[in-house]
C-alpha cells in the first residue's frame, strides 16, 4: 500500500497492518524502479533500514514514539546532515561531507523522521528546471521528457513518484512552489525567518528559506510546527511563537482573496494555466469567498530586482568556495591565483559562473548604486505594496508559473526565458511572505498549480485555509 499522509502511515503502524521496515523497503523499491528519473544523488538505504528496525522494536516494547515516527523524508542536496555528503549539485563540493546537521532537519530527526536520501537539484539552487545539476537533470514523473521544475526538482519528484512521504527543499525565489506545481503536489515556503537557515548551503541569504513538499497541507503543517522557531545559530530566526499548526481548526468561513485581474488574462500565461486559474476563481466564488481584483504596479521590475539582489548575494556567498579550505582544488594549479581561478572554473557550472559574474558586476565600484542600491529600493516598494493588499485582504491568489513544464533542454541556451519562469513566485521571496502552491490538473493532463500568499507570520491561517479546501 502507498501511503499519502502522515496520518495514514501512523494509523497503519498503530494497528499493526504494516511495519516501519516494510514502509522503508517499499520506498527503496520505488527508488530502484524509478532510477531513470534521476531523483537521488545518494540513497541512505542501510541506515534507513537500521532506523526502521530500531523504531519497530521500540514500538513493540511500548516506548513513546516521536510525532514523525515511521515518516520517511528526502532532503534536498543543499541541506547539511552530519556525516553525510552535501554537494549543492556541484562538482566543487563533490566529495564534501557535512560536519553538522541543519537545525530544521535535526528537529525532525528528534521526532523520529527517517531520512532516505538526498535529492538532486540545480547547482547551488540556481535554476528553474533542475537542468543545471552536476549529476544531470531530474525528469518529471508525469512526462519524462519534461522538467520537474527547480531548483528543488528532485525533492518534488521524490514525493510525486512515491519514493518518500515528504521532502525538505529550499526556496530562494520559488524553488519549492514551482516544482511542486510542475509535479502536482503541495509546496510551501514560510515567512522569512520562521525556519532557521542554519545548515542550508547559502545562495541568497536574505531570500533563502527551507520549505516542504508533500501530498497534502496537513503533513506540511506538522513538519512546520516541529521545525520552526528561534535558533541560536541563525539571527534571522526570531523568537516568535510557533503554533501547533496541525491542530488548528480548519478554516471554512468566507475569506477575502485578492487577485491581479490583468495577470489572470495575460497572454504570457499558457492557455491551459489561464483556463485553470479562471476555473479556480469561479470555484472560490461558488464557495462563498470574496474575490477582489487589485492592481500591482511593479511586475516589470520583479525579475530584474530579484536577479540583481540574488546574484549579488551569491557572488559574496560563493566566494568561500576557492579551492583552499574545502571542496574541489585543481590539480593543475601551480600558484595561489591559479588555484583560485582553475578550481572555481573547473568546479562551478556555466549557470553558477554566469550568476557570480552578474553579482560581482552589480557590486563593483561605479555600479553598486546604479543596480544594487536601486534594486533594494524596488524590493521595499514591492514589499510595501503587497503589505497594503494584505492589510485589506486575507490572501493573494496567483498562478505559480506562466508556463507548463517545458521539454528538457528547451531553455538551455536561453537563460532569460528561464529567469522569467520565476516571475510569479519571486514576489513572496522578495517580500518574505509565506506562500503555498496548491495542485491542479491542466487541460491535457500535465500538472499545474495556483499559489496563495498570506501576511507575515500567518502560516497558521494560510495552512488552515488550504487544509479546508
């Protein structure tokens, strides 16, 4: 039996109709059968079985089990796990083993989660199709000729293809919601700072956020309440009260939902997505919700501001990968400068090099104020306008992506088209808002999704609403 929720898994374990070992073996079989999808960089088969045996024995002896006992998790290859490799999909960290565990992951482990492996992703989380990985592209289980989205593409397919129950990913500009939409599952990013970033390999530090991909919002709510909260290792994770999201009442009352009318009718939207979004609006109206068209003045500036700021932060963050302290070091270098140059040239892929160069340029003397400084001002304007909308409404409804999953290789030589794929998801990251992708089916059968954004720290309200849909 394929379990699609934590509740289902734990009910089956409680009544004895299955064992943790059986659950883990089923997932391992699924991984082996679907190796062609290139989901995993590394599978922790032996240790997952050992932990499953330990949990079954503990349950038999009447021990108190953790909230996530029997739950099998995959982790994106940017999440540190002590004693395990972590490479961010890059040659430059190909042999690196993490000396510590990410705070969010440790909190899940403390509640009994079983990590089955680390999933493929775009190199240093830079990409929208999971095509920029050193390990090759991950394929969409709905159509193996198409991308699964990125950068958490492997994480999304790990749930889509039933090789685990829930996946931990990361989001810098939509890297959880977009692949979730492309793979027909739920994808959630919380308010910036709600989950500690300690142990996540950095891309853009003022954007990066751990998020979850699952078959339902209930599982996300439970994972969030366990992993969220203040952390001494991350000053951007404030001491905000973390609710028991999984036990909050499901919200069924009428809500005020804002949407961008001109966006819903835009010719840049794939017709299948436009039709799915119109049907979603009508469904919400029929359910008694108040749908209010609003305007947003800054769509033309969203992608440029995002890429100026994130590439600048990447230029700074990735300077630590220099061939001197850890990671790949060129065997052909003969002096210090050659070590830096050759190690980084050999270790970083084309897209990562492109973004480092862009970021270094916008931070350089004479260009800082013209690009980086202006982008920060635009970011504030975007945040303020979204805040004004959310002061008057409960949620903002948007498409997740303007396009359906594209054929693998179609955008390889067109980075601008790849960047524009993020136009609807980067808003939440620019403003630090919580957002969730909810799956739909498009005409023709390919997965699509819509997203809902809520005000800062309103994860409980957002998840309660989605749980009631």
